[in-house]
C-alpha cells in the first residue's frame, strides 16, 4: 500500500501569515496520463471533510484562492497564502493513484 | 446543489451485521463512483471502499481491513449506495461517510456513527 506522510503534525499559525503543509508518498503519484493523483482535504471541527485541491494543483469549486498546492512525484505542498481564522482544522492529503486509497495522518492547524 | 445523506448507524454487538445507506440528490448519481470513508473516534480518515459507476463496470474495491466482511452496492434507480457490514468488530467503531469520487471526493455526507460494543 502507498504510505502518505504529512508534516508537521501540528501547525500553530498567526492570522495573516502564510502556512505550508508537506505531504510525501512512498511511491510516485504520477499517472501515465500525466496527472498526479493527490488530493487535499480540510476537516473543520465537528464537520465532514471538504475537498480543497484535486490532482495535486487544482482548487475545488468554491475554495478561496489563498489556498494553493504544488508538487510532483512523491513530494507535495499545500500553502495558505494568508491564514484566516476560519482555516483552522485538520488537513489531510490523500493519494488516489491506486487502491487502497490512503490518507496522510493529518496536520492540525490552529491559531497561535 | 449535490447532497449526500447517510443513515443506518447505531450501536451493535460484535459479530453482528449492519447496513448503512447513502442517499444522493442534486446530481446524476449513476454517473459517479461512490466511496465509503470512515473515521474512528479521535482518529484520522480511513478509506473503506469504492463502487464504480456502471459505465466502469460497477466494480468494487475494499480496504484490507474490511475485505470479505463489507460489501458495497448501489441502486442507481433510487440514487442510493449501501455498505453491508458483517461480522462487525470493535475496531469498526467509527463515523462512516459516503462521498462522491469524481475530481477528488467532492461531496460528502454528514456521516453516520457505528458503535460496535457489547
């Protein structure tokens, strides 16, 4: 199974400052079609997860443009350009290249 | 607006069976793969399995932890997906979400809690 490793596990942030989360996979997530099958999700307290990014770099519908993502192969990054209070929660990366789909352990983002 | 609603979660004894349902609306249900994803109390997300659309054969895949015990099915005429869970174990205790898998898991239900305990 593909293993997904996120860092850091906890990320205290200051509103208005940038924040980045790293996700590493045990194998390349590059499909033969040229896309990287890596998604990012945010789960706010008491809520269902919500999709932020799909295919490594594409913002989902309705996601603010302060969220961006990059990466290739086995290394991926989610960046929040200027953190807002509503961005707190647990962020997960997930590989969708092969079954079983696997999630990273999560990164808890909280306000300092 | 697409919407998913799970139901069927409850307290059940170890070794028993339970069926969860997922009702979809606001989109063409039959054109989409549907996943089940769970979250044990205080833990992260775990993919349980997927059922592809009939255009892709309606095939299913499962996590190793549930394979042989859980079965995913769908009834596109009712816009429903199901998760049949047999021989439940205490470690199956979790909130179970259904999700549309299109470009990412773009729609999620609110989740339904399954507690396996004697």
